[in-house]
C-alpha cells in the first residue's frame, strides 16, 4: 500500500514517462448493459464501441451508491460515501472531508476543467455551492436541462447566446432539439477546452445529464428505436410480492407490472438518449485526433449509477442494489500505454478511478483511499483486483425532495463477490442473498434459505470486517445526516 506523508494530499512518486491529459466522460444513470460492442444488440453506440476497441472495458465495474451525490463523492475522492460524509442527494454542502482528485491533480500542475454536473451537494431550487477548492479552473456548471436557476446556469446562458430560451423551448416541446441540447453544450465546451493551447497537462470532466429521467430525447433520435423491438425488462409476477416486502425501504417508484407503465417505450427513449451521447463521444474523440492529442490522452467513460428501467417492476433508483442500478460501464483507453480491445472480468469499483489517475500522473494515493489503481490491469495483468465490491445507501434520498414525506431515510449496504450478492437493510428484519451464477436475474432471494446460512454468515462477517478495516484513521466515518 502506498505510503502517506499527509492525511489529505497525494505525494510525488516517480514521474511517468509522460503525464497524460485526461478526458473523463461521465454519464448520469447509465446501466452497464447499454453498449453494443459489449453485448447489447438493440442499441447503436459506434463511438463508445470505438473507445472500447482502443482500450480496456471492465465488464464488472460497480458504483459505491445507487444515487448521484454519494456515488460522485466516492469516485471523486477514491473513498466510500460514508467516509467523506457524502451520503445524501440533498446535502447542504460538500463536507470538505477529503480533497477531490481534481484538486490533487491541479496542485501537481494539471489544468482542470468541468462541464455539466458536479452534484456534490443538493441543487434543488438553488445553484449548487462548490467545494472550497475543487481544483477546477474552468467550470461550466449545468445540473440538468431544467431552467429553474435564475443565474449561474451555464447551459441556459449558452442557449440564450444562440437565440433561444431554455425554459420556453423545453416547456413547448418537452425536449430540446439536438443543436441546443445539454449533451451538445457539454461536448462543445469540452472541445473548446481541449483544443486550447497550453504548456501543461489537462483534465476535462464531461458530465452529461442524460440518460437520466425524464426520458425525453429529441425525435430525431427517438424515432430510431421501435419499442416493439426492445428487450423485455427482467420481470416475473413474483417480483410484486418481493417488492411488497421491501415497501418500507425507500425507493422513488412503486413496483408494478412493466406493461402498466409502457416499459419498452421507456427503454426505446433511454437507448435513444444514449445514442445521442454516443454521437458527442465521437466528436470528443475526433477533437483529440484532430488536435494531435489522442496518443497522449487517457480517456475514461463511465456513469455514476444505473437505472432500473422496468426490471423487477421498478423505474429510476433508490434503496435497492440490483445489477441494473449498481453495475455500470467503465472503459479506459490510453493508446500505446494500455491494452487495446481487451475485456476484463475483474471486479472493480469506481473508487479505483481516483488512484488510477494519480498513478498515471506520477502521484501516490493516500492510504485513506479505498480504491486501488487499475494500472496493472490496464497494462495486461490478470491478477485478482478485488475479492468483492461494496455499495452503500445511507439516507441517500433527500427527505426534502418531492415524495420525501413518504421516505424513512433508509440505510442499507451491499457486498458482491463474483458469485454472490448480499444486501443488508439496516433496522429492518430483511435482507437479500442472490446466487448470481445460477440466478443472474436476481429473482430468487436466498436470505432465509437454511442451506445458504453459512454463506450468508461469511458474507455478513466479511462486510463487517471490511467496514471496520476501512475506518478512516483519525476521522469519524459516521455519516452526518
């Protein structure tokens, strides 16, 4: 494990042969199974496919919370949400419990920029307050396509500069046309940043809002997908009874038969939103090629968490840990330095991104980080990276948000090995245990099955041990609610 000379700072390691630029693309609410070249025959993603063929695609990457803010607080610090007090979507402010990886990179000489979401604090009805020092010298904030911020919303300003009114246009049509879409705004601003001449390496965070709800792609994309040809959600009638048992545990929607909410219509729209993102991923890659920077730029493509999309009768997100919510895409590419066209089965977490970036920048990560650099895997190692991954939900849905009156502020933790997934709903006499080898759809809950008692015990012990050993030295890791 790397040594640490400061609790909050990375330390200078042996410099890399070249400190790469970093293009970090993060979508919002995109499932792992939405990329054509990685196994989805129903969607068109030629540019994400291109990126996967130029790099390493991790087939078993998991977020550390199935909700935006805690997930982002985790992958931006390399720590679990509970460690950095970043557990809830409605946080008043960023806790400053740990530096963002962008701050560490900026301190080492990187110029860091952001366009799109940050979402380390609540922004319902207000401009999100930034951390005291997030490392970003260029900052084009746009939480979503909504026009509910009177000032400080860079996307609304961008639309206005082009003769439009974000609020009026969206209310009139229920969507934004492609040339004025938030996805295009993010790509345009990122390209401007990447093609600016400078004498230092750069990092650009491109944080698209899509494919987050509502499912509102422009017709030019929506019309490419026939709902009748979309795959069926993972659903059995028994799901309704299983979700009824969990009705006291927070979730944003109630379980219903997917036909009752036209799930395949939503899948078609969701795929259309991803295809629109894919077009702009292509523009970003083309910019790197055009400016002669591709071979010295590390590109990451990922998402903060997934989307239920009708699986088990559920839509959107909340306190559940099904694969559709916790299993996310992760592709990393650096031509000439990392393997190309490789698919890795290793279990990895999004906490692993921050230490990977520090590693390639010639910096050592802090011992506080739960993540581990992926560099050896990217360079060809087949060693076991992790025995299990962890995911948390600690009062993650804001009780102040619409619907919050019906939420209890649920707490739950997931541990997943290659074969088994255990979920503990804290404060409830409830849990889930799935054998993913024999039940990849997660339909058969083995929590109460006597013959799986030993497995349940060992997984719960592992989870308890992991919680104890990951305690942040000298810092209370209990989440502040």
